[in-house]
């Protein structure tokens, strides 16, 4: 992790580090599929109009153009052209487009997971890269989507994160209806503006947020104080309901949001105890969220920022009068893996998947060695064959450098033996029957 990158913001892992990342990806994939989510992949490129239709976020978007056009002249990208191409900055907006275009072929509610690279043009630092991998799950309905899916999504993510080699975590959950209804109830009509200001709370502090509310949104001291008081509420159970009502604000949308958030927290207390908190400071900056909103932090690593976020969106995808409401969460895989590696929270048991190196007695024995390797591979044992018939000591050293635990020998009489080069133990073996222990058969990722 201390290596100097030739181009910052575009992580490249060493083989042993990549095995840790693959373990994370495989764990997420298995958990998502156990809950019935289907895998999809969308194109890397979208039109600028598609990417920006729910908010101005052009500072994060990488435009795409050819170095030369058909006439050989320099290509120029018109940033104002909605048909110009750009790399996607998240997976939710492309997924919304995918749903609209393929609605006639999908069974709703549609449950999908998607693990892909995304790109954002921001200043690289730990936990923030220009190219990174996200793992998303969403459930999308046709016309309506029962609120129960908001609860389910939170529980699935809690289960998935619990299976990873990471520190303890907390899903911090709020509800946009609760917040918007409260702001409306105290007389702040630009609820989106208030949410954007509250979203900056952890970055700039309560005093500066209060100034923003007053200077940019015309809030009184009392209104700014109430908005910040709401944002200060955080509970590990449903007691937040009474605390909000004690503030004396009345609004139908507020009551709806309180009820929805109460359902999520109530289910989490029962099924994922200690993993979820009601945190009424969570706002999420993107405009398309309409209900449940989530951010997730690692306990003791809060400065890393959110490692999983998302929420409910009722109007992101539509086709004429047909709407496709959804709810989903996105895990920042690269951010997680970066922290796992930099803090040595987990390591791979070896740097290669290979369990066995088949040694060569002579260059003429290469074909026979390939037959042995094929038998081992046929039983799921990752195997390599030495490239040349060097002294056995050199072949053993080669296996050691590669991180391969076993070396296979065959003498001139056809007798087979396998050596564990870590312990020096060498035993007779049959290529049709011998198998390493379970812990040596596959690369294992263990926590520190």
C-alpha cells in the first residue's frame, strides 16, 4: 500500500491484495444471490443529459471524446450538449435508464445487484479515487413499491457487511419525508435547500450550517435552531419518535416519515441488533431520494466517510405516465478494500491461487507432468507445471517465491510424492486421490 502510483486516483492492487478484493466481491455476490438478487451490468458510458437530469453534478463527471474525429482533426466535446458522452459516476442513474429501456422484459418487483467500476473527477485521497468499484443492490417496482423493501434492503446490507473482514459498522438511517415534513412544519419551504445545508453538517459544523440556513434560505434563528435540533437526534431504537414529537412540529409528511423510519429501525433492532441507528442528520446530497436514506460508517474509522449509502427514490425512473419507484444501497468496494489493506485488517493466505507445483525430472517429463496436473485440476486443485527441469532445490525455491505450498515429484519408476515446502514433510501421493487440506486447497482471507 506504500507504493507510489504512476497516476493517482486509479488503484492497482498487487496479486495478494487483489485476492483480498476478490474475497470481498465474492462474499457480496453470494449474499446478494442468497436473497434473490439477479446480476446485471450496464455500459460504462451514458449521455450527459442522462447523467445530469436529476441534478447538477458536472464537477464529478468525466466527459468522453475521441482524440481525433473522422477527418483527423482534434475532437472537441461540447459540455452543454446533452447527447455528449460521459463515464457514469454511479450505478443508480444507469440502472434507472436500464429499467426504462428493458421494462417489457423484466418481472417486477425487479431485484438486481450490480458490481462495476465507476468514475468521478475528484481529488484523490484515502477512501476517494477517480476510478473505483461499487456493489449495488436495488429493488424496483412498476407503479408502486411496498415500503417493506426499504426494510429488507437495510437488512440485506447489514448481513453482507457482517460477512466481510472489516471492523464493526453502523447503518445510519433517516427518512427524507420526516426531514422535509419537519422543515415545512417550521416554515422553511425550500426543503431541498435545507437538506443540502444539513448534509454539510459533519464537514463544516453546526454554527456554519446555521449561518447557511439564515443567509441563503432566509431562516430565522428559531428555525435554524429547530432544524439543527432535529439533526442532533440519534438513537439505536425507536425512541427517536418521541424525541421528534417533543419538538412540537405538526405536518402530515413528517408523520409519514416518522412511521416509515420507525418500521426500519424496529425490524433492525430485532434482526440486526447493534448494526443500525436512527440518525436524523443524514440527508444525502443527491436530489432523487424521496424517503429512506442511509449512510454507513466503520466504527473507529469514521474519518473514512460512508462505505455504503443510498435510499428510496420514487421518481428516478419513468416512461411516460409509468413510474418505476425503487430502493437501493451502494457499497464502496474500493474504499473498503483500501482501508482493509492499509490497516492490515485482513490478509490472503498466499499470493497466488496455485496449491501445487508439479516439478520436472527432465525436460522430456513435461508432458507426463501435464497429465498429473490435469488430474489434480480435474478435482479442483489449482496446479502449475514447472517450465524447465532445473535442480529440485531451484524448483522448490521457485514455488516458495510464488507462494505455492506444495511441490509434486515423480521419480523414474513412476512413484509420486508431494512435499509441503513449509514444513518439509514429504509423503507418497496418488494424483487421482491426493487432496490438500481444506485450508490449503483455496486461498483464505483471514482477519488480523
